[in-house]
C-alpha cells in the first residue's frame, strides 16, 4: 500500500524540480551587469539541453536523495522509538 507512493514521489521530484533547480542555479550564478547568458527560463532550458544534454538537469541528484533518505529514515526511527516508549508507558499504567 505505501510502497507504491515512493517511486511516484521520486519521479515527481526528479522530473519537475530538477529542471527548475538547474535553471535557477544558472540564473542565480549570473554576475550583475555581466553578459546575459539566457533570454529567460525556456531559453535556459533549451540551451542546457542542447549544450550539455538532459543529464545536466540531474547533476547532484544522488547526493540529494542520499541526504533525504538519511534524514527521513532518522525521522521514522525517532517516531517509532518515541511511539514505542509511550506505548509501553501507557500499557504499564493500564495493567
């Protein structure tokens, strides 16, 4: 039931935000008063895809997913630990 949501969420994350993040990084990296590298967001996407290929949009995906996996795992571990502690306290009070 819950395992089907994980691949769907990962694909939504990688397909929708990676392109925007790549464009944002390129636009933020411009120097004020310097030459204009792109004519806007769509032009930036086209130029990145043409010059560097589609893999350019996925740079840094693996470290980002590893970081998210570790922090999410730690959150679930802490939640389960806390839930078990409270459950044992509750059970001992009602015995």
